[in-house]
C-alpha cells in the first residue's frame, strides 16, 4: 500500500469482504486498504464502551472515520468497515476524544 491508498475526498465508506479461494478465506483489497489506513495513516482517537468500534481522524482533512465489524455473526466480527462520521455523531458515541 502507498500514498494512493489514502481516502479520497469523495469517499464516505470502505467495506471489506472475505472471499473463498482454493478452500481458504482471504481478505479482499478493501480489507487490506482498511488495515493499511488504520495502521499507517489514520490517527486513532479512541474506542467505544464495547471496545470493538474505534474512532480515527484523517490527518489530511480532519474527517472522522469509524472502524467497525458489521457482520458480528462471523468469526472475529467479519470483515472491517470504515465509515465517515459527522462530528456530532462521533461526539455522541465517543465523547470528548473527538475534540482532541
């Protein structure tokens, strides 16, 4: 992954998926991109009370992003989802960490 993996201004959601290849479950490119973004680019601000959902800020534009695993019935919560959050929605769920 590289600079081209950063989040474009028109993107509001990145949704990963798992695919079966040769009897193995593998992450799709969106999963890999989300992993790269949360490990190398986005700034982690905090987690919700469950400890599962995490809030990030994009240092390029200040937008807030929430990392979740919406397919909770799957092992490990399933593939990741990174979605743009408004400041108000982030503040309601994550509290004062939004303002840091």
